[in-house]
């Protein structure tokens, strides 16, 4: 489970703006990294599967939906 860069360009810009402070308080967590692409391109994987979720998920009142990715990368034998 990992924070990921939002697909919305305005939200992505906002996440990039707060990243330096968040990195200090978030133990190095990268809000503005395209984690799915980083993992997929890091090696010649046998398979890579991921799914995105936002928290809060269904709340229409939420101003910011924080995107997360959950996934599995399987190494080639």
C-alpha cells in the first residue's frame, strides 16, 4: 500500500507543493511519485498488478481524496 500521485493535474500540483514538508513528517512518503509506473519500470517483472483506491472513498463532502495504490509485482524466475 502506497500513496500515489493523483491523476487530476491540479491535485497533483498541490501534492507536489506540500511534498517537501510531508516528506519530513511522513517518514519519507512520496505523495507526488507515480508509484505504479516506478514499480512497473524498475525491473523485468513476470507480472505487475495494481489497483487504486481513494480515501475517503465514497464521501462526496471530502475536499481531497487521497489516492493509494495496492499491488503485487512478481519477479521472473
